[in-house]
C-alpha cells in the first residue's frame, strides 16, 4: 500500500507488531496509522492486529488508527471500531 501513498505522504512500514510499535513511538505519525489485522507471526489470524491496535492506543489514545485488511468479516469490523479504531476498510 505504501506505493500508493508514498508520493504524497511520508510512509513508515513495519513487518510485525513489535516493529510497528517501535516505529510508532519514534515517528509519531501526523495523519494516521494504518494497521492490517493479519500480522506476523500469525498472519492468518487477527490477534496480532488487534494487539497492535490496542498497544498504539495505549501509547496515544488520540491516534487515528485505521484498519486496512483483507479480513472483511463483519465481526472484525465491529470489534475494531469497538476497540477504538478510527475506521475499517477491507482490501481485495
């Protein structure tokens, strides 16, 4: 997704939740943080993504965390928004 955004925005990428939190603490995005629910080491599951969402909001409760994921199930959308996500988009 960075290829679509990098021309107009500064994009910071992370490979997993731990790295994402390090990057978030260091860079403090000015606009928003995009999180996929399927993060390594268990990319087929959504637990790591939800843990990343919670940890980012624990660091900065005003951060706009947008979930962008291939997991489009309604329950994940509902849970993400209930846990503080700013918005939820499913990708093809």
